[in-house]
C-alpha cells in the first residue's frame, strides 16, 4: 500500500496505490476551491469557513497579516486569499507599509473586517503611487524664493522652505506652478 499527497495554496492532490492478493488498485483525488469575487477568480484550498480577498493595488510579494500573524503574500496582481476567518466577528487585517516601494503612499495599513459565514469580502488597501519631487525655486537674479511663499499647482498648494526648497507630493507629468509672497509672484 502506498499513498502520496501534496497540499499547496490551491488545494490538495493525492494518489493511492494498493495491492492485495495479486490485484492492483489505484485511486487519485483532488480537493480545493474557487473564490469568485470582484477582485477576480482565485484558486484556494477548501473554503469551509469565512474568507477574504485582500488587494494591495498591483504590488506583488506584500506580506498580509491577520491578527498580527503573517498569513500570505500577494500574487502578481497584488491579491491574496485569506481563509479560515472568524465569521460574524472582527478580524484585523494589516500589511507592513515598510514593504511598499518608495513611490507608494498608504493612508491606513490596517483594517477590520467582519465577514458573514462562508462569505468572502474584498478588502482593498488604498495604496496610490506617489510622484513626489523636491525643487529649488530661484529668482532671475539667482536669489532663492523667500521662505513662506506659497506655491500653487493644479493638484496642491505648499509652502516654500528655507533656501527656496519646495516639496511637491503630486509632481507627475508636466505642470505649471505659481509662487506668491508679500505681493510678489512668479
């Protein structure tokens, strides 16, 4: 008698062989599940309890935690399926913001979900790609724009720091900016 079983993220497969009184017998089996959610179709182990699909934008390899315990890593689409959640109770789901690349911005690294029995909500962490830039503004004579001047772009309004330095959080593409101070502007 011989049996081999392998369990992975997408289920369990097993093969069995037995021989008795000169007769051979084979058996093969598979067990798993599919989750159909707004985040897409995901293969999983058997889904006998509540579950959730966590989506972290399109960032692969992000560790996802349930109750501060690492449960899985996001796939190439930024998704991971969390199984065996507590139904009708609060489940704390979080990610480590230090794993995000420098061009990402995350307002809240933790969320609480309360799934119904055998249901699967989609939890989307609000990760956005940042396109920040630091600029030094100078006047035609080479002097820096004075500290405290306000720089206005289409997306934001920020103050000028010492030595004409300005930090813009939304600096993608080509933009026009205006600096104003003590009745002057450029």
